[in-house]
C-alpha cells in the first residue's frame, strides 16, 4: 500500500512540534537564521521541492547512487521538506508567544521543566492542533490518494440507532446525506 503518506503525516507532526518548541525556547548561535530558513521553507512551492528532490536523487545528482528516485522514500523526503517546516514554524511562533506572555509568571510560581512545558502546551493546544492540521492539509494537497482513503467523522452518525432494534446501538457511522439531515434536524429541534 501507499504507506509513505501515512508515515509522513503523523511522524512529521511528532518531529515538527518539538523542533518548533526547541527553537522557540532555546538560544543558540544561528537561531535567527534557523527561523528565517523555517519561515522561507514554509512557503516553498511544491514544484520547486519536487525539482530539488529530483535533482538530488537523479543518477547524475549528488545522491543518485542511492537509487531512491521514484521510490516511496523519495516521496517522504519531498513531503518532509514541504510539511516539517510548516509545522515547526507555526509551533515555534505559538510557543514563543506563549512563553513571552506566561514564562515569567510560571517561573515565579515555581513551574519549571516538565511542569512548565505541560502547562504551556495545554494553554496553546489549539494553536498546536492548528499547526498539525496545516501540515496535514499540505500533505493532503500533494497526495490525492491519501485524501481518497481518508474519512472525516463528525458528530453526525455516531452511535446510530439500528432500525430493526431501536434500543441497540451499532458500531459504525452512517454518513449518508439522509442520516446527516436526520441527525441535524433532531439536534436543532432538541435545542429549542
């Protein structure tokens, strides 16, 4: 199967969030350059990434001897270049802003290390989810096969009642137009 997109989307979130937080909270030589590079890569057109990966991995390219051109690994490399900077840059900005706002207060209250990090993560959780979703959106834009295999489930259809046995819940979702219309009508009528 096409495992490259699945691996890439989830693993890049796991790598991008800590990378962004690390850049936000630590001071090191070249930090400003790293931020500029992250921000620049965030807007890199996919065609440019594809061309760069092709040139790197083609037979005459510097990594051509590895034989990775037109493989799932090459796709992961390209998606990493597209998605990782986006997640890391958005996370970095969120963490840096939150730390600027709450860092001194947390230190004065004795929250340090893991406790401070967990408090900060909880406070900016929606921003972090937004960063991951932006990365997922970028990956989905580049891989239509992944979009076709994906199902987005909302409250509509959860625990649908079985028509033959009204007291029994079934373990699948009914995402048909009729089920969604019925679900929303019921919800709207019950909210009055």
